[in-house]
C-alpha cells in the first residue's frame, strides 16, 4: 500500500512541537510493516538542506508561483522517501515555519499551506505528479487541511483521504476575503466545505472532506466531540463520530531510550538505575541546583502556556520547593509564564532553575536526570513528554485528560498493591488538586523501595510505534476497499 503523509514539519529537519516527532516516526514504522510510506513537506531551507540525495524532479504548474515552484525528491535522516515543495517566495524564510521573527503569523500562510495541499492532490491525481501515486493521502493538522478539498474537487478517481487532528486548538482560520486566493470552485465556500463561521477553515476543510478522521488518543477523540472540547468543531465531529478514531501516538525508542541515549552523561535501564543517579547529579550541576540525591527533582519540558496548565504549577511551585523538592523548567511560551518561572528561579536559588527556549539535547538530559516530569494540562491530545518520562523512569505527574489519561496509571494504593502504577494523576484544573498530587509524589519518593518498583514498571511499558502503525494500516485497508 502506498501512503503519502502531508505535514508541515518533521524531526530532525524542522520541529516546533510533537507533530514533528510523529511525522518522523510513523512512516518508518509503517515501512517496517510492508507499506510504501512517503512524506510531502514544505521546502523550507532546513528541509532542502537536510534531505539526502535531494534532486529536483518536476516543475509544479501551480496557481501561486506561476510555475516557478519545483518538486524536490530526497530521503529523510530516517530513510523515508520525501517530496518537498521548493517555492522560495513562500517557504524560503529562516526560523519558525509559521511566524516571523516578531512572533506574528506570516500574512501569506493561507497561500503557503494551500500550495502544500494542492501539491498533495496533484501528486495523487491522474493528470500530474511522478509515476508514484498514493492509495492514501494522510494529512496532518490544519496545514494539510486543503489537500482533501483539492482531491474532492479535482473530479475523477482519487485516493482515500485521512485527516489527523494533533491539536484542535490550532485550526488555520483565515478571513473569507482570502477564499479566492485558494483556487477552489466557488461552491467550496459553503458550510458543507471550507466555510467556517464566516471565514475559511483549513482544519474544518480537512475534517469535512476526509474519508476518515483520526486523532492522537482515544480519550481525546471523545473530548473533542463535546462542547468546549471541540473548540467550535464539536458539532461536525459529533456528526462524523462513526468516521472518527483515536489512535494513540507512539514513541521512537531508537531516539528515546536511556540504555542507548548518546545525549545522556550516563546510560541506564530498569535493571540497573545507577546511571540515572549520575544523570541527576550532572543535571543539577548544569542547572545550578544543589547537587544531592535527596531532593526529588521535578522537571518541565514543554510549551509554557495556560492550555498546558503551567499557571497551576506556578502557583503550586512554592509549596513544592518549600517541602524539599527541586524544579527544573525548559520551555517557552506565554511571556507572563516565562517571567513567572524566571522569577521563581531567582527567589529559590539552588532549588529552582529555568531555561527559556528549546534545546533538544537538554530535553534528553532532563528526562534522564529528573525524578518526575510534570504536565498539568487543561487539554492534551496525546502528549509525548510523559511517554518519554515513562521510558526514562522519570515518573509523570499529569492531569487526567486526553492522552495523559490513556498512558499514566495513578499510584494510588490499589495500583501500588497490584503493581500497575506508573505515575501520578489528578482531575481538577486547580492549584489545590495539583498540590495534592505533588504531596503524594513527595511521600512516595520517601519510600525508595516502592518508588523503584513504580519506576521499573513505568520503564517496562511499551508505547512503541508498532501498534499505532498497525492500527493506521488497518484503517487504510478498510478505506482502500471503500473508495
């Protein structure tokens, strides 16, 4: 089976979040199961520079660049065949793929990602593209949302289309006045099309026109069909509930495994955790924390936003630090939260440290050196950070939502007795609820035998991509027979 994954980023070529990790790992996992899975990415400078054996194979007769865009073919560092859309006037910009150096959306994002969707349909159609044509076009998030629309309006035979929601909070909504620039037929601007509350909705288009919709955890699939959880799209998703499937993301254990991670100062596994103690001491020294094994070290490695619940942690942190814990933060996001965690580190020298920004190597060292990883999200489609934490014996402390609920078993007394516990969960999006979970974690940390038992069970959990890739292939086979 031939699958074309359409996405706006892919690790290590270009990454702003977990989408890049998923797009990097899913196609190789499908290839191991016998599928011919390929990628289509925008031709950012980092993508064009990072592809091996890159060569231009076709001019693109697209309506946005006057035929100056070209299709490039190469191979990702993971060995996946990849097409890239080389259009310097649209993608040849440094830095973040979505915003300018001042954090403002690029004003032509509608044209940039319309071109991505259009090229996906052109590759899949009978009248264009190279000889290789996909049986399935699998679009990821709003940036690929117009691909199913272009397929639907092209006429004639077409491959099946799948749209995956990685985070419904990001929908790609543009003013109605820009519709004509998308080169879709006028009839497409309708409630049964790309129109969305009077504007143009790229994600809405992908959900409407796709043959199947997936999202990245079973719990999130239920949450986005409810008022509030769907952020305006719950009605459409409820109407298409029979076509909506939650498939849990996986972890690439070739990259995230403490027994072979070259970014750690010491390696370890569930049978020998001595290396983790060395990682903790090294991390404490690196971040200016008091170097000692006794204080439980809580870590944060993610975006600092209210959606991720870090206002709750900012309020609960003085209690955590006052009870003898340490806190290390790596991330960026809303300025007031960045300032809040900077101030916290200044107030509690030796006990709290904050690094604003993103550092892939440091994120590995924090997973290896911390005792707990904290993710108190108000909403979390899947989450990868907590699954990394499980493999590294860095127990997740999370709010019980979305993929966090699907991957972390709370260390209550029943779970401890049965040996199922893997972390700590709480329900209410309130500082008090988070504080109670922190207190339970602090109490268990003072019971080294029980703590080690939970660590070892957490590290034994298997969230590799094999199961997820199989579920997607089963879905594709069903669609292949239908379309």
